[in-house]
């Protein structure tokens, strides 16, 4: 049984995946979420989104995509993260999506679709009327056939306009945040390299985005305009994003004390490089990892990607060697200890795994529900006196920060024969979208729990 559980959790430790019913697959990872939140928070501040309201979701999909829902939920696809090479460019993509939100484009799109649908129906009604009135179907056929095409062209034109507006609003948002808007140029140049040849054969009136070459030209003009507005700071005003100024006439930011600071370990460029390496190590093939991070590359990000890929492949010795190298370089990085905890668990070294996870949690800023859940699982496996109680407390803290089905599953294991374990399994199945199992475990919990206890009442809520 332990071998089965260990195999099941090889991927799930630092990289928990939620597969909600009828929804995209989401990745939960403390390191990635913290880095993305740090990158996006200046934009949220500039958009006047209250602190603590922003939530980042990582979508496990190779598509080059991101979107913002409600202004507070930011969805970033792994395909975007592994392709976008700098934090400035990622911020530009998010700023564009927030431009849609600030412009109210989703609401306008819905209203426009409703209007165009009604317009199409009226045109169709006219066509049907001609058929009936004239007694000749051919009289109305042309009108009827063209109605949907007219609505489609109107919607495509509307969408292209909204994309242009979102680009411009995104630049303004980055400027207000004190960030480098040249990230837009980097994104569009990268897109142009990938799609320029194909776009040259496309009718620009038949797509819902402006051509990338057009967007690149427009964005360069918009950035020049921003430079004229704020010449005292290289075109960027003092923002609330942590930096006093980002002089995008230079290659690196201006520090808070006004002195130039070259890129270094510990800054967001380095953190973002580690995020990309982590995703590649977990999600890409071994051949892809070797191409992107060859053995000759001795950077932190390359060693990180190779260590993760080795762990995924079961080459635990090489994975541990790479991880210990990273720890020797940067002993205060909590995520290297997290990875070490994963590796030691797979070795079956539960004491060493617990030590590594506990070290990670001591070093990590803020909450780390995924690492707390991983530590709780190892404690249930080790099962020394007090381990199960500690695991339950860790799960409770993790659930307060970020309710996740895997945490309920681990909590149920920690409760073991305690009927509260049935309630935890009911919560697990509820979050996983399995209604039948939810009711089964909730009923079982209510049969064995004392009435009016929190778990009894919560089980009743699930049954209702």
C-alpha cells in the first residue's frame, strides 16, 4: 500500500494538481504562486485592487494564454510561462488582460453579442418575411444566408478594437505601476517571430485580433507617448510596485536609493527564471529539458530543472546531488529544501524528508499550504507518536489558507479510524466534483459523529 501511495504522490508533492469537474486543470505550487503574485501585485495596486484580493491561478495547459476574471482572479497558462522569457514581458501580458477588465470589455462584449444576435434575428425575420410575402423562397434566401455573416464581421471588428484598447490601457497601467512597458515590445516581437509568416497570408478582417505587426507598431508609438508624458523618470512615473523608477532607456532598473543595480540572485529576474525551470522540469520531456538546460549550463535554473527532471524519472541520486548543490549556493532558499523533502520521501527517508520540509516552512515568507500538506503526508507515513496529530494541525492551517482536495485527502489519512476522517473524505469528494461519494461519506460521518460537532454540522451542509 505504501508503494502505491508513494507512486501516486511522486508528482503531487510540490506540484499539486487539482482536476475539478468540468474545469481546467490547475496547478498549486507555493513558489510559482508567490513569484507570480509578486510580479502582478504592482499592476493590481495601479488598478486600485485592494491588497489581498488578487489570486493567481496556474492553468496546466501548453497554450500561450492568460486571462483575468473579475479583476481579482488572474489565470496564467503554463504554456505562456515556459515561453515568455522575462518578467517584464509576463507583466505586459497580464497588463493587457487587466486592460480588458478596466475597460469593461467583457460586459461590453456580452452586450454587443446580445445586440448582434438580435440584429441577426431581425435580418432573418426580414428574409423569412420576403419568402412568405412573395411566395418565392429565392427572394429571401440571400438575406437569410448573409445574416450570420454580418453579425460575425461586426463582432470580429468589435473584438479587434477592444484588443487595441487593451494594449494601450496595459501600457498606461504598467507606467502607473512603475514597471517597464517595453515588455510589450518583447512579447509582440516574440509573437511576430512565431506567427508573422502565417499572418501575412491572413485576411486581417477575418480574425478577432489585430495583426501582430500592427500591434507592435502601435505599442512602440504608445511607449514613445508615455516617455513624453514622464520624461523625468525615463518615461515612467513613481509607482506603488516597490521600485521608485524603472528607466526603460537602460537595461536594468533604478534601485530604491537611486543607484543603478545590475541583475543579481534574489531579484525577480532570477526568481522568474527558477519558476520557468521548475515548470519545464516537471512538465516537459527529458529530451526537452536537456535541450533547454544542457549539462554544460551551471546556472541555478539549469541545475533546478535537471534535478526535478531526474526526480521525475526516478534518478533520485542525481536529483539529490543537484538539489544539495543548489542548497550549498543559496542555503536560505526555502524551495530547494522543499525539493529535497520530495526526494527524501521517495527514497523512503521519512526523517530526512520531515527535516527538509520543516526547514522549508521556517524559511518561506507567508503561508505555504502545499508544503504543509506535503509535510502532513510524510508524517502520516512515518507515523511516530504525535505525527498524526501534527499532520492534522498542518492540514487545518493549510485549509484556512487555501482549501484543496488533496489536503482533505491527507487529513482523512491522518484521522485514520476517527469518524472525522469520513467527513474529510466527503469534503475531498465534494471539491473533486463526485456528488455520489460526497453523500456516501457525509452520511457515514453523521452516523458516527457526535451531534452538533463542527464536522457533524459540516457533513450536514454537504448533504444539503
